[in-house]
């Protein structure tokens, strides 16, 4: 079997960018068991309720849903178990400082295969208020309307 190259997306958390303003992102490894990787290769996972915590100087991903592998036997994994994320010690210490001082959250944005290994894109984020979400939607609508108008003008339909 040929060695896998490049980046292949498994799942993204689109709601995270709507609910949080992302300040910084980290690429982390994740500790998985065999049936979890097989289930991920089938593209089956959900980041909807997932979040990360720092406990005893280590980062853990909680509420990540990876369904059981259909071909697995008694060695199958638990779908919502807590999984350890792999970061350098300096990065973990930096995260601890930022989370403690300013009330930020660690939110997974996406999971993907990078050269055959599962990676998690973790964001240091601040929760948005309702008015921030409305402002973002208004900006997006204005951009879309400007693009439509430019398209109509380019086609000669004013």
C-alpha cells in the first residue's frame, strides 16, 4: 500500500466559527485506538458538542463523537470517550496562561488526515454575543449583495 500524502478533511465544525471569534489556531495530534481510525477513514465523526480542556498539564478533547466501527468486534471503542491531544509543553503552558487570564475557550475547528495521521485543528476562541453574530450576518449579506450587483453590472444588466 502506498504511503498517504497530503491533507484530507474528515469533518469540520462550521458552527464554531459562527459561535466563537477565533484568536489563534493550533495543529494537534490525537491519541486514538485502531477502530476509531478505521471509523474516521470512512468519514464518520461529529465535532458539534466537542471542546477541549487542560487538566494536570495535558490537553483533552471531550464529547467528540466517533461512531463505533461497523466491522469491529468486542475491541470496539466507546463513541464519546475523552481523548488526549498531543501538543508541545511550551504550547500547553501558553494555552493555560491565556485560558486562565482572559476566559477563552479551546474549540476544535476540524479533523483531517495529514500524511496518514489524524490531526485536530484546535482554536483558542472567545464566545460571541448575540449582537456580534447579527453584525457578522449583516456584513456577510452586504458582501453577497455587492457581489451580485457587480455580477449584474459585468453582464450588462443594471
